[in-house]
C-alpha cells in the first residue's frame, strides 16, 4: 500500500482555530486540532490580537497531527480559511501595529454611510464591488482607523485580512484570493482586481495590499523554515492562497462553477449566513456580491446575531441552550451586537409580548425564533436577487443545506425547519470550512479543481452521513408575529 498523503485545512474563525488533517485522496477526516481565540471590546468594539491567531494555528495544527498519528512527512499542503472583513495593519517587520478590527465591530457604521454617499450611492458600489458598504466591510474599518487612530493608519506598512496575515506567516509571501478580497470594499468583482478609484477614495496605497491570486487553490508559496519549525511540518510543502470562511464552506460542500442555486446554504455560527453558488455576478443592494474561491461568485447575506447571541440569552436565563420551547406571544430580537441584515448597527436586543404565564423556556425559544426569522428573511432576499420567487412552490420545495455549529443543535434545526417550511439537508461532513481549505491545499499541492475534489470526498459519505429532513408545515403565525415586530422596530432606523 502506498504511503498516505494528507493535507491540512485551517479554519481561523472569530472564536477559535480548527486544523483538519485530511487524507488527500479519500477525503477521510483523520483528526481535528483546536485552539481558542480571545475577542475583546465593548460599546460596539470587537478586536483580537492577530498574534493570538498565529499561536492558535500552531497549537491546532500540532494537536491535529498528534491525534491523527500520521507522520509529518506525509503532509503535502496547507491552506487557511479565515473570518472575513477583519482589518489587520502591520509594521515593516510583519508585526501587528494594533489589535485587528473584526467583522462584527460596528463602530465603523458612520464611515460606511459616508463612503456610500461619497461614491454616489448604493448602486455605484454594487456596480463595482457587488456590495454596499456596511460596518462589517474592511473599507469601512480602514476609514474608521484613519479617523480614530491616524497614527497607526499612517504607520501601516501592510494591510491584510485575517487569512492573508496567516498565509503570509506560512509562506513568507503576501497573497490573498478573489473570494476574501471581494469582502474588502476595494476589490472590483467586475474587473477581478483592486479598484484604483476606490483606493483613491480611501487614500489607501495599493502597495500596502497583498497580490490577488487567481483562485484560493493557487499555490502562493512554500512553507518557510520558520513556519515549518513552529508547526512541526516539512519545510517547502505547498501553501495555497486560501480564502474567506464562507467561500471555503462552499468549496467544502462541493458547490461552485455550475450555478447551483437549487441548494442554498444557511450557516448557523456566530453570524447567520445564507449563500449560493452562481456563475452570474450579483449586483443587488440586498446582498454581498462576493466572488467565490473557485473563480465563480457567491451571493451572500449575513446577520450579526445568531448562535452566540442566543447562547447569551440562555446564560442570562440560567438555561441550557436546548432547554427551549416555542415563544408563544413573546418576540425577542437578539440584536445584541447591532445588526447587519437589516442594516441596524446601533440596534440592541428587543423583547415584547411578555405575559404572566411566559416561561423562561419560551423566552429562550423566542430568541431562537428572532434570530432564525432574521436570517431566513435574508435567505428570501438572496433568492429574489438570484431571480427566484422564495414563495413559489417549486422554489420552497428545494432543500436548504444547514451547516455551522448550530446545525448540530436540535433546537436550531427544528426552529429553522418550522419557520422555513423547507426540507433540510444537514451534511454529515463536519468542519466544512476546514474541509474546504483542505481541498484548496490539495489542489495547490497536486493540481485539480478543489470543488470537484471536495465533491468526490463528500460522495463517499453522503448517503450514510447526511441527514435528510422532510419539510413540515410552516409556522406562519410565529413568522408573521416576529416579522411585524422586526419591521416596526427597523422602520425609524431605516428611515421608512
């Protein structure tokens, strides 16, 4: 039997790093190493020290390799998928000048509004980048830094996204990919390059930015001696460009390149995210019109408040996260971090409909319902932008792929099922972001299409491990009650 060849896919998320050790031929998940991150800040601030990400990556890779029992000599490639939009500014030695501003830092909402107006409005932005600036986008954060921390903005010798920072630590070369670059606000998805006019608007020197590789699977360098020693891996193995976490999840699912709009994806994590693969470049105000890691497109909508917000409500109530029941008359919008979709950066949590007989379990259930309705409304906008009527029977009958940490929770799955009325597919493949990164690494090391490769990996296990849940009668009473409160709450803030 020939020796096993493995690749490592790294998922560097908001809260932790996971490193998946995967057989490059069969896709077998041999082990997953984990290490936590620290997130700080209040009053809208969310920041992390990028050096913590690097230490966590080293720790997770080391743990994963030890658990796998595979010799380091078997590793042929590595790739990083990271949380999108974060702003990392480095000095000339490649060290962070300050903590990174994370995607869910809402302090840059005024800068987002000003940038939107400065270019001539939302349509001008979607024509170029596919997305209208919100507080999450890196461009908004760069503008905030220039106005609120001008010394570090002026001292910046390099500007990176989180996954760019880690890839550069691995390979010693500055590189990004079209997928993650499309979430910056200065990358033009129509031209496939940084936009000179947008960089001028931001007073951002293109020389501070990494080169954009053709795809996330492109080999951008080899593991340096220093990185190899830190990770316990062979020097010189392939380092792929990597990508953003949502783009990597799409690769891990085998989506892309074929306009697969019949299987939209809902990811339940710190944020709630809906996306679909498409060959058509999206230009809707309601969406983030991202590029995908494989050279196609990934129209996406994202909410800020999902599993973390609901877990916070459970903690406040002294309940286990699964100790919930339907909310009854209570409506709880768990907008604890403001909100991105709808664009309400200054919003806070809202509770209404409380009665003498309302139970703590119902309040927790109402938090699930508020978060689920918010992300499912974003799904409807995604489908409309793709030319589909979400209420049409043939569209509503298409399965919704449910992924992320919440997809492992009984209450999350049943709440989404009840409020969507859709059949669900819960893929059995775990750690899809890391699996997608591993497919990018395998392609960088040996060639081939990473989406096709990931799809072949999935085919080996899908029949036995995927959960297929038929549709159930949609709970329109709860849907309409939550929607009514959401729209009333949002109307004055959105200027309706």
